[in-house]
């Protein structure tokens, strides 16, 4: 059985600033991580083992 709870945050102005900075940092890290997997991709190399050998 799953339980889902919806919560509304009511941060103070100082907490809101810190939360916004944290979310921006998380978004930047996620964007970097989602783009970094492409560095190992080489056109024409379809086998996983061959790709791993190149990275």
C-alpha cells in the first residue's frame, strides 16, 4: 500500500532564499549529469563494450 502526502512549504524569507539556491544548484547538477553521459557516445559504435573501451 502506498501513502501519498501533499505538503505545502511555508518558509521564512531567509529559508526561501536558501531553498531557492539549493534548488538552483540541484538543477545545475542534474543538467550537467544529463549531458555528461553523452561524452562517452561515439557515432557508429553500437556495442556497449566497445563504448566502454573508448571512455
